[in-house]
């Protein structure tokens, strides 16, 4: 497993999906206010428990929605 460091080095992270196929992931580090961090963690936890989806799936959706919203 590889991860990004503060210098922006690309790092691979392996996740196994339901079909057992690993997916290449890259860590994205964000700096936010403490209250936003806590709210995000709480929201992700709720989504995991209500939907059964993984943390990685929810994070992918958050980034995707952000990019679509801003036309990126």
C-alpha cells in the first residue's frame, strides 16, 4: 500500500471490491476546520451504517459530486 505524502508523491492503495477486484486509489488530503471534519466523519459513518457502502465508495462520491458541481 502506498500513500500520498505532503510533497504530492503519488501513492497506490489497494481496495478489494465485492467482486474481489482491487481498485487503485490515491489518498487526497484536505485541511478543514475541526467542526467540518467532525461533521464529515459523522456523515460518512451514518452513510456507511444506513447504506452498507464502504468508506471509499462514499469518499469517491463526495469528490465526484464536488467536481461535477464545479464543472471540473
